[in-house]
C-alpha cells in the first residue's frame, strides 16, 4: 500500500475511534452486540454486487478479507428499496449477526418519493432488528446538485439506533479516477469504500 493510502487509512481509523467514543455506550445501538450468530450479510443493489469492479474486488469480499471474516454478498443490480424489502426474508434466513444495508440509489433514479424510500428502509431495519442483527446503514446521495438524503439518513439512523456511514460515495462519485461510469466505482473506488467501512467498524469489531 502506498504511503498516501496508509495516511488515509490512519486518518479514517482515528475518525472511526472518535466517532465510537462520541457514540457512548453499547446501548446507543440496537442489538450491540448482536443476538444472531450467522455470517455477515451485505444487502443492497449494484454498489453491493460490485458492478464496475474486477472479479473479487467488490466491497463485501474485500471488507471481509480486511476484517478476517466472511461477508455474504447479496447485492442485486437495479434493486430499489421496494425490491429489497420483498427479498429481505430470504436474506435473513441464515440469521446474520451483521447486515450492511445499502439501498436507495435506484429509488432516486426512478423518482420514487423519498418518503416511500425511507419508509422501506425503516421497515427493513425493523425486520433485521427482530432477527437479532446489528445494522450498518450505508448512506446514498440523492440525485441532483445537493444531497437531499443526508439529513433523512441521519434521522433514520438516530431513530432506529443503527450505525450510519454517511454518503458512501463521498469523495468518489465525482472523481473520474475512481469511477467506472457515472454511477459505479472502479476497483480503486471500491477500495475507498472498504477503507471507510473498515475504519468505522474496527473499533466495534470485538463485539460483532
């Protein structure tokens, strides 16, 4: 890893530790530690599936390698939050202890009302909690010049007591060096996602 990447990861680790300390006790998150004991699950759309990445370079595979655990990739390209809600039960059958939830981008592209998008996300989080899973919510930027989703994700995470990683494509989306097309990262871009998630999750890992 190049020196610049080491410095980036160190900064993210410090930020992750600070965030965790600011968060307070384990009671701040629902199901922390999780009651379920199955493998982790990454549940989402094309960003989870890894469209634009080389084989084995999707973020769930690489994050699992970095954390030393198995993460099942249940991303389906094109899925909306309604699609996710419809197939959630199957994803939860193995009782995953952690669910990385990343949906909402396709809702914006299809002009689904934000109220419906976030109602669907809330329903998915509730169902995950019922099975004993710890939920990590990956924020997705809204379509347009300004991110109208940011505050909605923050409020949802606060209400449902889940760990939020805001705007997962922050610093990636508009950098052509990190993107395969206008929507999907390349290998390097997915690597940035992995670094962000690793930094936030490492302080919590002993309990997960």
